[in-house]
C-alpha cells in the first residue's frame, strides 16, 4: 500500500518520520489514493454548485470551507465546515462515486462506499494531552426535507509517531449539536465496533494506548441514522488525545463522511419501468415507507410486482365512470406546493402512455385530490395497473418513470368499471342523437346520465324507466 501524493503534505526531516504512522493507517483503512482536490485545499472560496445528474451517478466537490453534492434524484446536500480554535482543513478531498465498491460489514446500506463523500485532513487543532479537543462543526443541509438520513463514517480518527518511539493517538468522537426543523437523535444503523452510540453522540467505549489501530481502535467506522424529517443536521467532530511520552509531532486527524437517503420505489411489473422517490415529508395515503434500504443505487429501482405496502388506495379498488370520464380521489400529505400525477393502463399494453395520464396541482392545505381521466372510446371493463406519483417538482412526476427528489410512488391493480356515456343536455323523443336512443322511456325532456343497456336508475333530471325485456 502506498501513500498517494497530495493526501498528506509530508514535511522534511524528523517531522517526516512523525507522519509515517498517520500515512500507513490512512492507506490501511482504504481512503488513501482518492481524488483529493489538492488545488481546493489551498483555496478558501466556496465551491460552485454541481449540476443535477438525475438517473446517473452522484456528483460532489469539496473545499476547506464547504462541500456540495447532488444525488441522482436531484437532492443537493451542502456541508459547511466551521473550524474551532486554531484548527484548519489542511486537505479537502473527494470520495468519488464507485458503483463497484464492495460491501462493508460496518455500513448500512452495505455498499454505502459506492456513494461520493468528503475526505478531509484536519490539522493544528488545539490539543491537551490525554484529554478531549474540539476540531470543527459540520452542518449538513438538504435542498428537500429528507427522512432518517444516514451518516456513514469510515476511518475517522488519527495517529502520529516519531523515530524516538513517541506516539500520539486521536480517538474520534461525534457529538450531535443541532438540526432543523427540530433536533434529531442518533441511532446505530450498523458498525461502530469499540464505540458506543447514544441519542447525541458516538464515543469510544474505552480509551487506551493501542498496539495497533483499525476500525474500532482509535478510528471509528459505521453508519448512524439521524432520526426525523430534516432539512439540516450538525455534528461536532472531536479528538481524544492519548500520548505516550512527549508530543510526537503535528496533529493528524482524518474526517471521512458520506450520506445516504432512503427511497420509495415502484412495484408494477417490470414492463412499466422504474420510478424512485426520496422519502421525506410528502407522501400518498397515511405515510410513505422506504424500500431497498440495504443497498445504494444510482438508477431508479423497482420492487417485485405488487409487494410494496401502499395505502393510498384499498386493495382491488374499483374505478367507475361518471359521464365521459373516470375519477379517483387520492389521499395525500404535502407541506409545500406539489403535483399529483396518475396513469391508468387503459389499453393494457404493459406500459403507461402519455394519453393515459391525469394530473392535478396540490396545495399544502389539501388532504386529498381528485384525478380525472378521459378514457379512449374502446376502453373495456377489467383489471388494470395504475401508477400514482406525488412530488414537489412537477417536471419530475410528469413522466411515469425516473427519479424524484421528494414524494412517493404507488402502483395498484384496480378494476375498471363500465364506461357510462353522458347524455346530451337535451333529449327528446324525436332526437336523432344516438346517445338519446337508450332502451327505455325518457320523461321530463332532460336526460343527462344513464347506463345504456343496464337495469339501473341513474338520472340526474327527469326519469329513466328501463324497458322490460322479453325475459322479464
């Protein structure tokens, strides 16, 4: 294993020896050799916002003061860095997207290392021998409310040694110090051997001078969940010094962080295509539930057909015609102006066509919304698939497949009832309009709605008396 240039700026002479332990540990934990943004490490300017890359890989850029990333779904995450005391961000690196990253036993999702993140080196923080020091605060802010985001920590901590045998270790600690709209809590999603996760902190279970370092010994590795629906959360990064002998040299402390977001996925048969939404505070029915929590993906995903726990519509719901259209009332919850879209596969060709879409604007005060479809003339009764998509961005839910940075997708099988043809406004006995030529007698002159050929009394004004058949 080799130390890549730009990750640690090695000083000459005796200090070079002091840095050896930090360099070896960094390589052993698997984050040496990454794109480090060496040019950014010497700049105090904020990075420019990267473009959204829906449907593809995530993007991320990093500087000593701020990191900015955009998920495939379009959620932008900003990480603001506020150093404490004399601390500085000596190197601001980027963990690139790596869809081939292997599973990690300390993380959930297990392939969280496939996602991009930040790889920082912190130096010159104030140190008291064998005591805790504060390094900096990281504030993670999201462009959309997100529910229960996970913070993935890999190889965060530090160690230095010199040629005289003096060693210093910096056990890592994280303290949850804030969040919006409310302060969340921590829970251990995976990993953190040798560490204890509480509602507000991740700290070493026992602090000592080790014979060697790894995940769980000085360095912390794991996934912690931020419980709540959040637009931001803040953590303080801390270092617990353990010194053997005199000071061993400059402080070295690595901060390696990624974030993953839960998604809700479609579950119609594969021919209908995949739709995925980031789970937040906008959902259909009474709540939204995350899917595929065990892995990270850079493409929209779908579940096996009809397995998701969807509740916007009852199972085997029926959609009936009123006049020349079909209508469906959909319960929902939103906190911002949103858009509801729905598709019915009227022709049952195994896909949702543009002409099968209905759409409605949703306001924060709405608890349900009606979708209205004008079906094709040849629509037949029977079961068909329906897809509902709700999201804050209208353009993301105007199509039946793809990513959305908010909301929920639900797929249902429904029964399509008979198409009830609307009567013209005026019908008379002499009318030549074929819609007026229903079996039965019309009284009162106005016959707005009836079921042709059906023994049902459904007349808005006037009355409709079915003609008895020869079998009656």
